[in-house]
């Protein structure tokens, strides 16, 4: 087991390096870099002064070195847990992440919670009531959830609240430490909206898995020997149906870190997704690289945890 | 098929009587009866395609010119009113269908096709190449699609073609993985061995024998993904990395409403979003039925 985990963790390194390399290369191909942007902000008197200023800015940001060296420098710093300073915000990327990550994690946790609360029971009920009215209604609900874009749902919610209830949801960020009520009444909207689409896919997965498992012989055996339906459902069927659902939840959490960009923007939640979009817009390389790395690390670690959870739920699965 | 029909008529030496294969039309009719939901999806898709096709004839105004005062409510001149700068929403909606559907289709088609070829070659070549491709796929999947698309549009600049490319990248990895697993399974089949023993080259086996047998998951992936690509276009537009604010697309229209929900007429908040939702619904319904028919194994993806 320990060996297995060590092997998986070691395999993460090349994946993470590749992914950051992809993003690094892409950003370098992009027209315009921070040096020219900073220069545009300055009032420079003469052509010579401009050239000199540009050279100094580049040297200061390390942009004058060859590209492979720039990347290796960044990688070397990362190995020492230094992620560099933001070009525009004049502070370490680490501070920005520490400030924003908890907000997105809170939103993400709420999304996962809401999703689990409506989609998993929904999927079970849908499977048990196979092809009955409840099943049809839940299926229509879930396919609508998949079809309605979050951007639109978010707009409609704000529009409806403002137009018909004459009430604007407060779109100002409150720390949950200071004012939990204000915090929740703000992020509950993006959480509900995102969970409508994430829940849709979880519901479909739960439903199809349950349908498959309920047809298995061991379920029939358990029922035949006189066990109650609910007991069989929870103890026998659900346990086996849950594995692929869990994988999907894992994927969901990984994407959550910067994947909630759209809803964070609509509801003005200053989280990781927002930070990412702003950084891409202003070519703030250190932030982009840092956030991408963090995101990848999270995805890989969550995948590992999900795989390990497998053996907890299904003791037949053993990792060597 | 014709030969089998003849054989059935002749009775083949009186021993083997083959049943006539149902014609394609019969099969299609049977499929429609069994999949009313899929047909509903298909009808939705057709209606939206018609919108795109007849956009020039059906629009009442030039989509990109000022047609009246700003934020007008629906009237007989402006069926859906006007937007923030006074352009006719109905006409823009029709023309937007072209852009949005084209972006959705081409992004998915290019991405999934690239993934199909990559997965095929990767599974067939094996070794270092396979390992490298798999690591690349892992790396790609670990970066959230929307972030990668944002970066790519930042690199290439906002335009319809670039949005298509940015979205297409995200479909490559899934398609590569699915195709690779299908090909690995097919490779172990007897027909491949038979072809090889007859002296067929690897390339021939790969493209003439294995590829046709991997086509079902390909079709399923394409139909499943188009909806998400249409949503992707809307999300990119909203984040300022779309097809450009002046190009009428459902995404760019919706993002105007989403960015300034208090300043637009209710039709702009409703119409483009509804069009997107209906298009995605149509593709999802159709894809669901297609998947059940073509590839029951994929039902859980």
C-alpha cells in the first residue's frame, strides 16, 4: 500500500511538469508580455530612455533570459516552495493563493454538499422507480440541468431577484469568519447554480449504476432470503453502485478549483477562478503558473484519494 | 444486402433460408418508434439548423446595424426588441445560430477526430510514444478546460476560428483515452490476427480493420460533446474571450445580458440563453438515444 502511494506520487511529478510546461509555452507565444504592458503605463521621454527602461524591466522580471532558462528558473524556485511575486499586485503568489483558495474551497465544499444532497438520493429514487412518473420527472430535471448554461441561469437569477422581488442579492464578499450569514446568503446562489449542472451528471451516473446493480444476482438473493428492501438497497446495492459515482465526484472537485470561473464572475466571488481570469488578462505569468500548478496538484491528489477510497468502500479492491 | 435478398429468394440449395434484412428506412422507422426522446432532440436540432440556414431570409433587420432606439421592448417591428445599442435582437438571434452551431460542431469535430487518430496511433504504436501521449493526456485533463481555452484565446486573439481551436483542444484528451481503450481491445481480436497472418501491414490493419470498428464511440463522443461546446462558447464570451462582441453569437448576446443584467431588456436576458439551452437539450437528448443504440458500454460516461 505504502509503495503504491509512493509510486503514484512519483508519477504525479512528470504530469505536473508537463502541464505547467504546456501553459508556460502557450503564454510565451501570446502577443504582449508584462514588460511591454508596464512600459505602456510609464511616461518615457525619449526612445533611448524607453529602450533602457524596457531592458531594465525585463532584467528585473527575468524575461531577458532564454525561454528554457526562464522555465527552469521557475521550476527550481517551485522546488523550494517559492512561487514568485505577482507582477502587478506587488506581492507573493503564495499570499494571493492563501487569500483566495479558502474562498473557492468554501464555495466548492458547498457545491459538493448540495450536489450530493440532491443528486445521489435523486439517482437512487430514479432507479428504484424505474420508468415510473418520478423517474421521468427526475430525468427531465437532470437533462435540463445539463443543458442550461450556468451563465444564463446566473443571469436569470440576478434578473429575477431584482425585477420581481425588488431585492438585489448582496454581491459583496463577506468573510465567513466575520459574518457567516452574509457570507452564505451571497455564495448560496452560485453554489445552487453550479450544483444544478454537476448534480445532473451525478444523478444520471447514480441512476444507471443503481439500475445495473439492482439487476445483479446477489441483490435478488438478499431479497429472497427475506432481507428488507431498504436494507438491501443501502447495504448491498448502494455500496457497489457508488464507486463510479465517487470517481465522478473526484473529477468534480478537481475541476472546481478554477472551474467555477463563470459563476465566480457573475456573483463576484473573489476566488481562485477570478484570480485566474484576471491573471490571464494582465499576463501575470507567476500567478498563472502558480495557479495552474496548484490546480494540477489538487486534481492529481484528489484522484489518488478517490482511488484509495475505493478499497475502503469495496474491500475486494487491493493496491499492491 | 441485395445479395442476401437474392439468396433468400433462391433459398440457397433449399437448405439455408435467410430472412430478408430490413431496409435502412425500416430500421430508421423502428429506431424512431423506440426512441421518441431522441427524435424530439433531432427535431430541435433541425429547427435550430433551419434558423441558421434561413437567417438571411427570415431576419427583419441587419444583425449588426442599429435598427432602432436602445432596449426597446418586443413590437411588430422588433419581434424581440432591441439590445443595449439598438440592434434587432430577433435578427441577431437568427444569425447567432450560425456562429454558435458552427463553433459547437467544428470544435467537437476537430477535437474528437484528432483524439481518434491520436488514440489509434498511440494504442497501435505502444512503447515510448504511447507513454508520452498518455502523460500528455493526463496533463491536459488536469488543467480545467475553461482555463486552457482562456489561455489559448489570449494567445490567438478573439475570433470565431480561434474560439473553435480553443474549445477543440479540450475534446482531444477524452477522445484519445476512449479510442485508445477501444483499439487496445480490438487489437486482441481474432480478425486482426487473421489479417496479419494474411500479410497485411500494420497501417492497413489499423486504418482498414481497427478504425471502422472504433467508429461507434466516436459518433457517440461527437454527439455528446456538441452541447458542452456550445455552452463553452457562451462561457468564453462571458469571460471576454469569445468570438468578439460585434459578431452576433448566442454566447456574445448572452454575455452582454450577463455582464449588465440591470441595463438590458428582459428579452436579451431570455432569448439567447433559451436558444443555447434548447440547442444543448436537443443534442443531449439525441446523443442519449444514439449512445444507447450504438454503444451501451459508454452509457456511464
